[in-house]
């Protein structure tokens, strides 16, 4: 699989729910359709919160993983927002 290149990175470490989603929503408004936002979070609630947010806003979680206690998400901006 090809490496996904992010267009912008959001550091949401040490932020508690709902701040990772709030910050992600704000950052996504700055991106154009099809661009990718990388989010680094430590709040385990983000595992369910970010995919739920993406689904309701027409964005797509491309992938996510956990590394060294950090959750890393790649979300592609959808066409409408």
C-alpha cells in the first residue's frame, strides 16, 4: 500500500474529550476537499469519537494506529462540509 501523505498535522496530545474533535473540526475547515489531516491524540475516547465525527461530517478516516501511547489518525476531507 502506498504511503499516505498528510497535508497538515494536528497535535491533540493531552487534550481531553471533546477537544480532539473540536480541534480536528476547526483544522479540517482550513483544508480543501481530498486533503489529509494527521491527528496525534492521547485521549482514548478519540478511537470512537473521531470516526463518528468523520462519518457525520462526510470525511473519511483513512487509517489509524496506536504507537507509544499516542493515537495517530489520517482523515481525508470530503467534498462537502
